[in-house]
C-alpha cells in the first residue's frame, strides 16, 4: 500500500515537472532534424510566424558564421605574428611594437 502511495507521489512529481513534455518536445532536447521538426510542429505557428522565425534564424546563423570567420582570421593573424617573432628571434610584443611604429609612420 505504501508503495502505491509512493508511486502516485512520484508520478505526480514527474507530471508537475513536465517530464513527459520535456523529453518529447523541448527545444533544448532536440538533437536532430526529426526532433526539431516535432518541436516546431508543437508550436502550431501560422505560416507568417514560421517565415519570420526562419528569417530570424537565417540572420542569426549568418551573424554566427561571420563571427566565427572573424575569430579564425584573428587566430591566423596571431599565428603569423608568432611565427614572425620566432623567425626574427624577438618576442611577440616586440613584433607588435614594431608593427605599431610602422603603422604610425604611414600616417
């Protein structure tokens, strides 16, 4: 009898937590296209809202890709400076100082 009450309490706690919903239709749990599709179907958005969502996601992805490309460029540039400092047998900071001096002379 106690186990029945404990089981009922456990079920109620899971229901309260939204366990079933969390496992089946939460965006954070979606790891593949099928799960994402199930989540989107659950939103029940109109075509206009879905188009707006698509546009927003496309812009966001483009921004993320641009930021990633910028980070890669910065890392490549830093690597080139490191290689130059090794080649000239001077420190990284000394290379930066020389570059700054050359830049100020150009102006």
